[in-house]
């Protein structure tokens, strides 16, 4: 594991979260959803890299959470609570849906995802 690689993942993740908030405020909901997914993905990879020295080469948030929960069981709550798993998979879908498909993300939807990331996902990730 490279400490520099881990720090780059963390810095980019934090920038994606900040950018997502700005994009929501500017009305670019598709891009905001994509940035939320990138924040979650990179933070999970960052934590895995710190704890194991590596991370799987995947874009699947649920797979990354499962891998991390093997080491840090506290994070498994992201997959066990009904509302949490629904929102996490919605964010996971944004990796493809916001970039390639004709699907459009609505303001209310992206604001709910942003609220989930800031109030549920981020506090759990920050404490592990």
C-alpha cells in the first residue's frame, strides 16, 4: 500500500462530495448523483486500502461495503437497514445511470441521496 495513493483517494473523494453539493445547488442533478457515487466509492476504497493494503477493482458499492464489513463489522449496517440499502444501491446505480443512460435524476431524488450520504454514510465511514 502506498500512503500517497491512500491520501489521493481520500482527497478526491472529499472533492467529489463538495462538488456534488455545488452541482445540486446549480441544478445539475445527474452530475451531482455521479459525484455522490464517486465519493462513496473512493471513501470505501480508501478505508479498504488503509486496513488491508488493497481494494477490489470494482465500482460496486455493495461489494466494497461487504469487503470492508469483513474487517469492520460496524459498516454492515449500511446493508442491513432497508432504507439504507435502497439508497446505497440507488447511489451505486448512478455510476452508470447518470453518465450513459437517458435516465434523468430529479432534484428531490438527488437531495435525498445527498442527505443520506452526509447523515448516514459519511458518519459511519468517518468513525471506522
